[in-house]
C-alpha cells in the first residue's frame, strides 16, 4: 500500500515536471525563432559589408525560404519551418567560425 502511494506520488511529480518543461519550450519557441532570424539578418548584413558573398547568399536564401513558407504555406505550416531553422543554426555556426577566423587573422597580422 505504501509502495503504491509512493510510486503514484513520484509519478505525479515526474509527469508535472515534464509537462512544465514542455510548456516552457513551446511558450518561448516563437521568441527564439524570431531572435535567431534577426541574428541571421544582422550577420548577413555584417558579411555584406565584409563582402563575403557566400554567407550573404546563404542568409538571403534562408530568409527567402522562410518568407515563402510564411506567406504561401497552409495553416499547418509548422512542419515546413524545421529545415529552415535547422539550416539557420548551421549558418550561424559557420558565420561564427568565420568571424573568429577573421579576428585571429587581424590580431596575428597574417593569414590563418
């Protein structure tokens, strides 16, 4: 009797914790997506000034795809977003590597 009661209490606590964590993720997912999109736009502008065209083109393509999905996709378009957001994270990773490489080149005075 006591074991069943303890199991039910622990199960209830675990399910509430998972539910709160899941709700937190869904609650702020839109904010994170907007923030990442803004960082991609700002980073693309930075690379436009630096004239590193591959990053500019990649940023334009991803933001264009996102705009097309938002404007043209049906109501259940959330499935279409995943590939664009996944590629935005890759783009930001590579942009970060390039910025770090440029800073190292600038500080060392030569090519890295």
